C-alpha cells in the first residue's frame, strides 16, 4: 500500500470515527429531550426545592458577589447560586466546551439548555493562554494552568447562560431567601460571624482588620448585618475571580517590602528568606510580590507550614 493510499485510509477511518461520535451525541440529545418531555418539571415544587437550598447557610453565604465599577458597586447572583437554581429548576443541561486549542489560545463555548422548553443560551469566547499580573503578563504552558484559566473564564459565562433561561422572579426570590437566611435565620451571634469573616480575609486575602474598618467606615464593634453581608459579597467576588483585594482595600500595609524584611532579619536570615521566596514564587506564580513576601515571612518565623 502506497503512502497516498495509507493517508486516504487514515482519513477515512478518522471520518468514520467522527461520524460515530456525532451520531452518538445526537442520540443522547434526543433521549434527554424525550425524558424531559415525559417527566416535566412541577414549577411549584421546583421553586420550593430552590428555596430549601437557599435556606442552607453554606449556600447563602456565597450566594452573591459584589465588586466596584467606577463610583458604583455591581452585585448579582454568584456562580454557586446559579448552579443551585439550575439543579433545583430541573431538566437543564449546562457546561463549557473547548471548541479549539491552538496558537496560544482556546476557543470556548459556554451554554445552558432547558431541555423541556428547548430554550438555549450560548456564549462563544476566546481565552488566551496567559496570566496578567501587575508586573506584566506571562504565557501559560502547563496543561493544568491552562485548564484552570479556561474554567475560570468559562464559569462566569455559564452563570450568565443559566440566568438567561431561568425566570427572573425565581432568581430574585432565591436571592431574597439567601439574604433572609443570613440575616434572620442564622443562630450564630453576629460578633462571632464577624470574627470568622475577619479571619477569612486575613488568611485567604492578606487583608487586616484595619483595612476592613477603613473600607466599611467604622470600627468592628459597630459592624451591622448589612456590613457583614457586604463583606460576604466581596469575599465571594474575589473567590470567583471577579475582582482583586486591591480593588477594595488597596495594598495591605501589613506586607512590608523585601528590603525592610532583610534589614530586620540580618544577612543570614535574609538569604534564607530569599530562598523561601524563590520556592513560593514557583508554587504561587500568580501572586503579587507583597503576598509572596508575607508568606515567606510567616514560614521563616514558624507561623506557616
């Protein structure tokens, strides 16, 4: 068999395999639509199911995000809440598909499909294989880093797709129920919840209490339920990648420049400190210098493992 004949045979086999995949997917889609039509949702029951989910404090605490845009603050349902609503509403398929991966970027499609009404919302977008930092951008080459980058961008668009097919009054009711859970149904004293939130900001975002007090505009003792709710939204926005701590609090004062740390530790400890920084930079390539410095200082002083 000649080279041309071999190539033709390979192309033919690939074409047959692709046809089989397309046929299988089409059959799965038809089957899922038939099942959805055979077992339609009971909207009253679905609504109750969503409300029960929103009554869980774990979901309520991550139900909304908030981030600054100019002089205004933007807020809305978080990715986690959108997923919970879709699961409760039922007969909905949603997700992210990578259409193409070449030339340092991925072509992605996020979608949400109501199989019962055959309503579909899709968003096609590109994700460059790079990560932006305040020190500049660098290319992503590791498969895991690329996956995390595309998943992060995709999750926000999946949320938009889900919210595009769920009735608006259902979404509004879910948000109100989550706020009710946080404000009225939470048996934990507000003082304890504030302490937990302050600890979370310190550990996960490197933001100290003084910076939070400055942002809220009063001392911790004067914090109200609304202030706590605002901090929950900020925390979720940062976790979802919608914003960064610096958007709200600026550069934390607790993180000292490297030179100051070296002067305080002495020449020998300064060398150890620099070695720790190098290792941390490899482990946390996306963190800013002040965050790496803070981690390194904790490790050297025995405060972190």
